[in-house]
C-alpha cells in the first residue's frame, strides 16, 4: 500500500486516483457539476487529468459519469474489448486476451453500482480475434469464442511442430475452456463473427486471402463432455462471387455485412422481418436461400460500418455517414421517423472517429474543431441510452458524457456505455477531401463566379429550424426544440455548452424555477 501522504500528494496534482493501484473514481460531466474538492488552487496551475494519457478503458453508467477500469499492467496497447454478462475482455496488440473480473455489479434496486475492478487474469495468448453473441443484451453472452494460433505437435512421419489456427470456446463467467476446434495448418484466419440462434450458431471465419468460411455449432451442448465433428464450408458470398476479397465483417443475430477491399458492401439477411425493416420490401427476399449476398448501392468507397438489429450505418472515404433501415425511434438521425430502404446521408455529421448501432439507438464518436472529443446519439433515450436526452431524439445530439481525449471506439449494452481510449497511428481513419463538384450546395459552373454560395445548405437548414420552433405550441416546448437544434448544428463543443447553459437560464427565468442541472431534461 502507498502511504496516505504520498497518495494525497499525487491526487493533488492529478485530480484522479492512479491506474497502478486499480482505484477508480467517478468523473462528473459538466452538467453534473464540479467534483468535490476539485477547485483549482492559486499557484498550482491547472490539474492534469489521467484522461490525457492513453490507454484506458472507461465505463459510462446511468449517471452520465465515467469510471476508470483497472489497467492490465502487462497489456501492449488495447486493440479491442468486449463486455459480457459479468465481465469485460480486452485484447492487446501482442495477442494476449485479458479477463477483467468483477468489473460491474447490480444493486438490489436495479441500478448500476461501480465495483472496484481489482482483479484481472490472462485468459489466453496467441489470440487473433474473439466474439460472443452479437445481441446488445449481454445476458445472452454466455460463451466467448476466441480465434487463436496454437503450436500442434508433430505427427508421425513429419519433423517439428506446426502452427495451426483454432477456435477455443470459454465460459464468460469463469474463463473455463469448454470446447476447441483446430483447423488445417494451410488455413489462416484473421476475424471471427457469430450469427444465428444458440442452437444453430454459425461461426463466420475470414481468411487472410479475403475468403469466408462458416461452420455451425449448438451452444446448448458445448458444456457436455463429448467430442463431435463440425464441417467447415465456404460461405456463399465467396463461392458465388470468387473475385471479391472481403476485408471486414459485421454481424447481428439475423444478418451479416461484408466490406470488400474496393469499399463495396454486401449483405446477408436471414429473416423476413429484418429484411423488410432494412429494405422496405420483401420483393427480393428468398427464404430458401438466405445466404445470397445483396449488394448495396453506394456513391463512394466504404471504410467501416456499424450493424444494429434492424438498422445500419456506413462511413465512406470522404467521412460521410449513411444510415439505412428501421427508423421508428429516430435511430437513423435523419430528423424524422421515416424508415429508409436505401443508404441515406446524414448531412450535418461527417468524419466520425467511431460509429455504433444498437437495438433502437445509434452513437457517433466525433472530434470537434478544437480537437475535443464528443459523443453524439439519436434514437430511443429510455433507460439512459442517451444520457441527457431521456425522451430520445430523431437527430444526433451531443450526449452529456465526458469523453476521454484519446477515445477511439465505443459500444453500448443494455446496462452500460463503454469507451476505449488508445492511440494507433496505423488504424486511424484517413478521410479524403470531397471534390468540389460533389459538395452539397455548390453552385453549378454556369451560375457565374459572383453567385452566392451556400455549402451544405446551411440557409435552408436554418429556415427549417425556424419552422420547427414556430410549430411548437408553448414557450417551454420552443426552448426544448432550440436545445435540440443546437445539438444538430456544427458548432464547437464550447459554443454548444454556452448556448445550452444560456437556454437553461432563460428557461428557468421564464418558468420561475430555481437553478438546476444544465441538461436538456431539466
């Protein structure tokens, strides 16, 4: 243990507890007020936040606060993470998979309580990728599937051992390995995703050459002490379109999305309900051939994507965001609740760092012009899905969550919001500048050089905003609508905070209420 005097001295300079001790502190967002005892003292300068130093794993709960997880001291950078029902798994860049135990517990009242994540163990080494049940509710994530490389002993007639890829299945609750399947040494894989129900779970494996293989297992029988043979087969997208080289896969319970090396996108949809939500029709759906890949029509090369239950998001090489699918809760961020059967651009957002789609809401991690990070969300706000916006929003609005400076990825479950903070120059998305001829609002050459320009249709957007404010029946409703519009506008983070605080002051003065938290729900 570190002596108390030293602890107080370190806390005085950082304002946060140290990662080395595994301590965790709630960090309040601006809407929650300052941290107790966090006032700046004269002559000491501004306190240095641990948020400035990657890597770290941050958890956001229902209280719109962040809490630091225990940091595995042996980790060589955080590559990706996955929360399960009880724990969190982290993969580093050397292939070591860490098992963070007792990261979260639930109280008797059903609200999240933070528990010190003081224990972590190495689950396995040599891991390439890992996956679990793709649904957002972690209660279904009973098993963890790990794609790894293992040395196999030499067989009769050969000399020396060989490295073979395999899939190992672990119980997420205890970390116990319950199943293992090993592949021929000539096959090398780089990604694994799951799709389908527990009794018909399909494992999709992406090879280094861009081909996709699949096999089916019954999860309900994995814990039984027996061995059986599974068949590895080439997926239809690689069998029917052999010229395609897939570079990335994404999946949910009933659909799979493939991105090729040329930026093309192909879809598999396995249920008619999800197909109708995504495309608005059942015209091309064939229940007897659910693996038939469908090509999406897109204007540019796609860099990465996010796949929800019945909606999806795509980001192209110019940093533009396209949404498609069910929009019942406004999860597409288009400003309305009309479904979209084809990719539709969200014009007021661009160049995201990360994109995530869930059951009925979407999240975007973006960087402001002042290099600060902010988290935007749209869709259903019930249950704390959109902190600060309990009624939800049909457009992307700034969430009241304090985002670490080096945040690079995120995900959300039924209980919690997770952000991973790390920096990797090799995997940072590099966007191209959109040619002037393709910018929305750019005048045609025949209009003359003196014609007024309106990039992005800003004037038309402002007219629409005024029309929406005018349609609100009461002053309070107009204030709420104005707050929502401020979240849509391409302003700096400090400017948005200023307008939100000013609107709160006017709203309290008009309503005759005392000061309260400056959030859209006040």
